[in-house]
C-alpha cells in the first residue's frame, strides 16, 4: 500500500522531485494587480483593494460584513475580544487544532478548555460540549461559570479541520442553550459549506486565514466575518489603531491594534479569490482520486461529513494505528513525498498543559492514526 501510494502521488503531480504538502498557485491576475498597487503608491493599509477584497469575501461567504486583518491569528484575537472574552475567563475549544486558536485565546488573558471532537467531522463534538456543560456549567447572573475553576465560560471556538465542517447546527444549538457566543475558526474552510451555508457564517464571528499554505493566500492575511453591523464597525476600529475618523486630527479613543491588511496583500488576495471556485473544484477532484485509490488498496481516507461540502484543503489518510502511521511517515518522506502527522494535541504543549480537558478519547485516537498527504491544486 505504501509503495502504491508514492506511485499515485508521483503520477498526480507528474514529477520525480520532492513533492510538498501544499504550495500556492498563481495563475491569474496576481502580477497585474500587484503592479497596479505599486504604481498607485498605495501599498499600505489604505487603498481600494482592501475594501474590494472585504466586499468580495463577504459576498462569497454569504455574510454581511468582512474586516481584513494582517493574519488569521489577529482576526481571531479581535473576534474573541469583541465576543466579550476577558482576562481570567475560559473558552471552550478543541485539542485538535493549529496552535493559533489557543494563542488567540491566551492573548485575551483567558484559558482554553479542551473538549473532544466528533470522529465523523474531526471538529468539536456538540454531544461532548453538551456533556461537559451539563457536568461543569453553572448559571449565574452574568453568564455561565465553570464549577471546576470558578471562571466564566466566555465563548466557544469550533475549528473546521482541513476544511471539513463541524456540526454547526448542533454546536450553535448547545451554545445558545447556555448563552455562550460561538466564534468559528474557519481559517482552513474557505469554500466549505454546511447544508449550503458557508463556514464562518454560523457564529457571532467567523475567522479566515490567507496564510501561504491556505487554499488562497495573500502572503499573510486574515478576515473577520460577521452579520452584525455594530460589531463589524468595532472590529474595523480596533484593527486600525482605534483612530477617530477626522480629516486631519490624530486621536484614538482606546488601545487599538495595528492589524489592518495592507493593500499590497489584498491585491494578491483579490486575484486569488477569482481562482477560488476553480481551486475548490480541482481539490475536490483530487480528493476523489485519493478516495478511489484508497478503495482499491484497502486504505482509509477521511471523507467530508454528511450534509456538508468540504474544500478538501488538506487530504487526510487514516492508518490503522500509531505504529503503521509512523512507518508510513518514514517511508513516504524518505521517498520525497511529504506527509505529516496531525498537530500535537494542544494540551500536550507546555503552554496549555494545565488546561482542563474532558478526556479527549476521540482526539487521541485520531492523532495516532491521521496523516496529511500532498494536496496542492493540480492543473
Ligand atoms: C492557519 C490557521 C490560523 C491562522 O493562521 P495565520 O497564520 O495567523 O493566518 C488559525 N487557526 C487555524 C486552525 C489555522 O489553520
């Protein structure tokens, strides 16, 4: 099976050289728009491409407002602050995520609480969240508190792993029961839908990333999505140093952040966004090829959850156990085909070791078995 996998990947990417996990594709108007920005001199945070990029992303995602940021981590930071996360509070999230999710929670002075995932979605399990809240939550006048720590539970952050949507109907229902705002980490899920609705549009905020390894890139960049006009205005204000609008005065009414996406990056983003439908279609075709191979070779690929349409940002192969996983990683990487295990689970990192968990049995099982395989768009 290992050997036939390496052959398949070499056939797909048509090369005898090193095959990376994911690389960007610049096949459209990228150079033209970048030259236009340079000629205009508006390379920084003010310029028409930033506003246009926000408008087009909001349209694509089916949300009312989008606010562009320097990266996805900054977008998460601001979304959590505006969702009301304060120092000494807690945020429910998953152990299976990229470290940025937890770092943004930490920047707010709050701590993550790790609840298990659903093996069918790879994302936060509504049933596990409900069980955790039944056991640990206590209603008080100003919100829901964790009986174990005595701290307020300020938000819940599900993450759509590799572009596979979480069960958002289930999660929004459980969180609404407890009055806990949902902030979706949709960094990996641009082009993914649940029952026809785009990821990032279910919570009070959704967050995207345009880092170099994501489905489209601005070099570095992120986006805050929301349907709430007031919150969108506050997000724009906080990400632009909280400067009061005025023709010539320089006044700021709170501690703001220098988080706005430069026009230069937005130009790249607009050109990439024009390619997105094409990229999603080709990624789904690639996933189809991997799935077909798996069926004929007794291997198991992770398939999009029922009722959802995934962008298949990174394809995931499920091995039998830790031993087979490591043998596969050794073999494929030695053959010049890049493959990678799941991120270390967040509570296994020194910064988050002290955080409360619910046992995380599905998360640990998945971590032992999952491997990401080359997933760059194929032309
Ligand atoms: C990429 C990513 C982010 C944000 O990353 P940036 O590099 O700051 O844009 C956040 N969460 C997840 C799950 C990600 O994959």
